[in-house]
């Protein structure tokens, strides 16, 4: 499934920029101090982690159901400009995930996400742990 086709992602106005997702500020997404809501930023980060997972394992995407198991986030700065998301995972973890998925039909992986504003300030850091299981066809 294309992450940008999820209705909530559309509602927030999240868009793709190559391998990253971006969120532009809108008044309806602002909190009480005029910056982007933490929930909007969390959604951007979670979606970026899912996109990274999907892009990293395209060969599995038709046969797998990913579910977010847990996450940890740290908010560093308020965001009042465009926010861009970047995701990464340890190479060893990527290999272990692939091996486990191929052998057992299920696997977990943690994906790190960093949100940066237009001044390259860190807005949020996150880690998202995904559980992925092969679907029976």
C-alpha cells in the first residue's frame, strides 16, 4: 500500500520528497503556541519509518502486513516551518530482519527517524519498532 494513500496522511497534507516525507505548516495543524502539533509530527515520523521499511523490502510488501509494535520519541524544538523526515536502520538489523522474515515468515526491526525543520534543526527524534508477518495466500 502506498503510504500517501492513507486517509489520515492525506488529511495532514504529508507529501513525498524522494525517500523522505515532508509536512508543511498549516494553521489547522498548530498547537496553542503556534507551532506544529506533536501528534502531527509523530504521524510524519511514524509514516517515514513505514516508508523506509517498505522501500527497504519492496520484495516483501505484497506478502506482508507490518504493524507498529512500539515507539519512543523525543521532541527537541518547536516546528513552524516545513519539516522533513529522514529514516535509517542499522545494516546488521536490516540483514537480520530479512533473514528472519525469509526463514520464519515474521520479523521485527527498529527504525530511527529524525525530523528536521527548514533551518536543519532537529525537531524530533524517534525510534519505531515494527513487527512484520507474512500473509497466507
